C-alpha cells in the first residue's frame, strides 16, 4: 500500500493555516489552472489516470462542469483573444487540443500536435499571442523516447499556426520573461536520449525575424 494517498485536494486558508476544503477523485494529478469567464469562476485539473476536468464554483464548492480526456492529461492554458475565451489542453498519450468557449462549455477547435504534450507557455510579441507546447516523452515504459520536437505557435486569427519546432529532451516546463529590453524563453529538460537523468535546461533569446524587402 502506498504511504501517501493519491488524492488531489483544494485547501482553504482558515485560522492562519491551510485546511482541507475539497478532495477530488483524481488518482494521479499533474496541474491546475484557475480563470474566470463572465463572472463565473473555473478551475481546471489535469490528471494522468483519471479524467482531466473543468470545475465550476457553485457558491459552495467546485463542481464538475466538463470532462476533456479520460487519461493522460498534463496541463491547461487559458487565455482570451479576439473576443473569445480559449483553453489549450496538453495530453501525454494523445493529441493536444485548443478549445473555444461557446457560452456553456469548451468545444474542440484545433489540434495542437500529437502525443508527448506536457506543458504550455503563452507570451506576446507586438500584442500577438504565441503558444509554446513542451513535449516530454513518447512510446511505452519498455521503449520510451525522450528526444522530441516541441513547438511554438503564432496566433493568426481564429487559431494557431506553427512557427517552428525545437528540440527538447524530456521537456517539462517553459517560462518566458523580459530582461534588459529583450525577451527570453527558459525551457527545462529532464531526460537524455538514453533516458537518464541530468539534461541541461536551455534559455533562448526570442528574436524577431527581420522584415523581407519587397
């Protein structure tokens, strides 16, 4: 028997400490994302062995509003663009998908790559959204592959178009940041192509491509 219960929990700050508020049914949780739409509060929960879901605050608790995938969930990224609300869902053993809010629920809008999805980062250049999809691993436990291609997508109006692929090795996360007037993207890796720990993280400078003369 495992020492630690496989339970994901929502805690509430009470009496100077965090105390249990709500226990979810998920068995292997990975990620959360909180956001609001039209004054309603939502919480997404990504889980590997159980459904990855959208929870909605009903005034007393976060209740199930929508399920996305029944296994393999890794991360969500919410954003608003062009008057709509959007939600990207990363899945390790299936397609990553961009969903659009239709007023009641999120509906599939665009496929964002196949298996391997682990994490998203969203940043803006000249007010245009860019979405980074970090890929972790493909294959089976008996035959895993960690040297994958992750992607950067550019918003084109109504969806994303892939700008480039870049190499990751058991990629786990990415964060965009500004320093000294420049933008950078930090990417963490975890596993070598030989599936061994100790793989360097990489920081990229986000460079604008020069305009092409007409």
